C-alpha cells in the first residue's frame, strides 16, 4: 500500500473519514438509545423521565442516523471502488482482502438497520406532533432496541467494524514476493 497512486490514497482517506463517522456514530447512538431504559435484564422505559425528554432522546438518536448512514454508504461504495482499483494487489495482501470482505458483509446488517433509521427519521421529521407511544416510535425505536435479534446484529456489525480496523492496523497474511525481497537485499 506504500506505492499507491494519489487516487487510491484519496479513496482510502475518504473511506477512513466515512468509517469513523459510521463506527463512532453507531457507538454514540447505542449509548444514547439505552439512556431511556432502566438498567437490568428487561428493557423498561425509565418512569422518572418526562416523556418529552424521552422523545427528545429519540429525536437525537434519529438525527445521528443521518451521519452514520452517510458515513457507511460512502465507505461501502468506496470500498467497492477500492476493490476494483486494487484487484491485483488484493491477492498479495490477505489483510486487505479480509478487511474489505468483512466490511462488505456487514452491509446486509447495516442496510437493514438503515431501513429502521430511515422510517424513524422520516416519521419524526414529517410529523412534529409525534408522541412517544405512537406507532412510528414504538415500532422503529423501542422494538429495535428490545428485539434481541436486531440488537445482536447491530453488535456483530460493530465487532466486525472493529475487526476491520485491527486488520488494517496489524496487516496479517501479507504475501511477500521473492523478487521484491531479493531486490531490497541488493
């Protein structure tokens, strides 16, 4: 990756920014979402919180989805461009192949979660009179948080994102060509 063109360097730089927006935004959104629930095994809304504060928390959660969604989509599309641009180098760089493949596989989960975010965001945006007990909030916020399958998928996607970062940092499975090694020793 050291001798890449400026095009590839720009693509990787934009991907890094998009990835940071997605990954950090997802962590922040998770922290914000769970602030309205009691601690414990069952997820019950905190009774002492005013409903207006809970709804405002949901609005902040939904508004952050714009940044995480755009960050993920940009990174996802640019990873496809990067695969095309580096198609020959991917064979020698196992870490690059694993990182890109793992990131692209998270797309199934993330696009499904983006559907929930889009429905919640548009429902809150186009109807400023939404209450917390309305269908849009209950279906696309509360049920998303309480649904074990969706929560597990979201957590696995975040762990896959962390694994991608570790692949990029440690770069395992690099295939060095003997010709390059002989040239550097001379």
